[in-house]
């Protein structure tokens, strides 16, 4: 009897799931859980997710030797760097029946000509989210990067502003504010951007790339520099919670960063076949639409458009028209010299 009880206890303590596991490394809150559940059911597998909140964090973990990931979702400049490092597996296009659904405008980009190693997953803009009521009370009209960089404006909202804890994104915003390209590598221009950040820093509550959705939603902060998909979530969460304020967002008139995120398979992946199956599943029109509808991300999948919430498609911050697209830039990978300079400037401003 004791042996039977021991066997029964071991059985109950063991996980019920006995299928394959797909290990995925993705941005925080950047996938449709319903689509994940559908894939798990169809393939009798389990999608195990790890998350990161910034490109530098992701790159540091991968290049430091983190292994076991079957699928990773990096932004375009990180894809370029990972290709250069010889980190990625070439994609077997013959296994991807839904590849035809991808919008050609998002394919064959300079960071991966021919999409040998990567396929587009979603895109976001980096913009400014804000509390409508609190800014109106202060007489502030949000339209420009001045909202996070101009001390004359920041005096009215001191301690209620967060900016991304990401050198590329914050320098990119400061460069745009100054009228330069986000990919400007001129040392003098980068130092000008650093000076803008240092002057604004005393008015900010924090460098924050991970929890600004919640902080905006509950009203702890009034202005946040972050990703468009996160701002959609913050707006929806505040509405669902019936706050006495509304969260909104704007693409600053000077322009901003457009981030094109991609699906890639590391060479060290243990389950490459299942990773390819998931990539193909995510490129199905209805499944791709789930990412936009649930997360608020822009979509590079043409077949997804009929299934995306019409109200979401009207938002130019999420689905930019040609006029807005002309003001947006994607971040490019930089050489070692520029990375060292930017890291030095970043360290200096963080210490001040």
C-alpha cells in the first residue's frame, strides 16, 4: 500500500505536460497569449518565455553565452549585430508556407538582405505617453520632444516623467530634438545630445524601460518615453480601471524611432524544427492580427490587416501613413568606436 501511495504522489507531483518545449526570448508583454495557447494545443507543446526590457540587456545575455533559446525577437539593429557575430541559424524557407503573407515593404532590409536569418514580427514607434488631464491642468500641450527635454516645461511636471533606460533610444530622441538623425555618429552632435539629457535629468523621476505602463496607468507618472505598443496597453488599462484620467500618446513632430522586430533562431537552438513551425504559425493572417489587437503593435503582415481592430488601424502612431513614415528612422548597428563613445557618454550622464 505504501508503494502505491508513493507512486501516486510522484505521479501527482510530475508535470502533466509531456510534449516538446519551445524556449522563447522576447520583449516584455509582446505576444498574444491566446495565439500562444492555440499553438501549444495544435502542436502538443509548451512555449516557455523569458523576457527582456532593452536591446542592450538582450544582447548582453545572448553574447555572454546564454543558450537554450529556440526563438528570439530582436530589433533590426540587434539582428545585424547577431548576424555579424555568427549567432543566427539560416531560415529554412521551404518550411514556411505563410511567408507569402509578409508585406514586401518590410522584407529585404539592409540589416538582413534576402531575409536569410530573420523575418519581421511586428513594429513599434518610440514616442511619448501622457496623462491628458494632468497636462491640461498644467497648461502643457504635448507635441514635441520638448516635453521630456525642455527644463521650462519640466519644471511644471518635475518628478512625474520617466525616460527609457536605453542609450540608443534616449540618445535617438535627443538627437531628433536637436534636428539630427537618430543614427548620427558625429561626436560633437552626440555630446550635444548628452548635454540635453543632463539638463533634463534632474526633473525626471527615473530611467525606466520596464514598468512605465503600470506607472502611467495608476497615475504615478504623467509623462513616459516608451514604445507605442506599451502606450496602447497603458491607455486600455486606464480605461478598464475607470481612472479619472485618460492616457494618450503622440509621435513628436521632430520625428522618432521606428523599431522593426524580427523572429530569429539561434544556432544553439535545441528545437529548430518547432521554432520554424511557430514562426510559420505567427505569419498566418489571423494569428498575426492577434499581436496587434492584444498588444497594440504595428503589423508587417499583409494578411493580418483585415482582422485588425479598425480603431487601432486609425492610429498613425501605430500604423503610420506615408507622411508620418517620412519622419521615422530605424536604428542602425554601429561600429565598436561609436559604441565605446556612446557607452562613455551614457555612463557619464548616469553618474551626474
